[in-house]
C-alpha cells in the first residue's frame, strides 16, 4: 500500500483525495506498491525559507522535494521516499496562468515532486 501523509493549514483547501491519487499515479508507474510519501502544503514565506536554506536560492518556488536516503523501512516493509513541499500561492498563480483548476496544478506539482523523490532530475 502507498501511504500519503498530507499536512496543510486550513487556509490551504487541498483536495486530499486528488493529492493521494497524484502520488499513486507516479508510484504505480514505478511499480512501487509499498511506499510512504509526505506532502506538505505551505505559504510563500515558508517555501522561500526552505528554498534559501536547502538550495541557496532566493524567493519562492512552486515545489521542493526532500528524498530520504536509504529509505527502506524493514520493520514496516515500506520505501520511505521523503517529502514533497508545495507552495499554495505559487500553485494558485500558475493555475491562473494555465487556466486550470488549482487542484489540477497542485496534483501536477505533487507528481513532479514525487518523480524527484524517485530520482528523476532536470536542469
């Protein structure tokens, strides 16, 4: 089973079913049946703080991924993939630019982040 732990302040009305489905689309594509992923939805200040702390980049970004090294939990038999952090204000902005629903943009960002947890990278 793929477990998705979602953390979001009540001011960010995240479609939790959609987020879980987004994670599972990616893990299913990799053939992972036993995994755990954390998804955290944050505001602009928090994502900018994380971006500066971990990537040494200024300002907001839409999504960050924090993979766990050696993430296999033998006790539970799960691959602990790590956390995906999504910026709510950036998702709202990008959804407007793409003329799509915010839920669709959140799902796309979550999928992107999970692919990074699984080792896919880009410039």
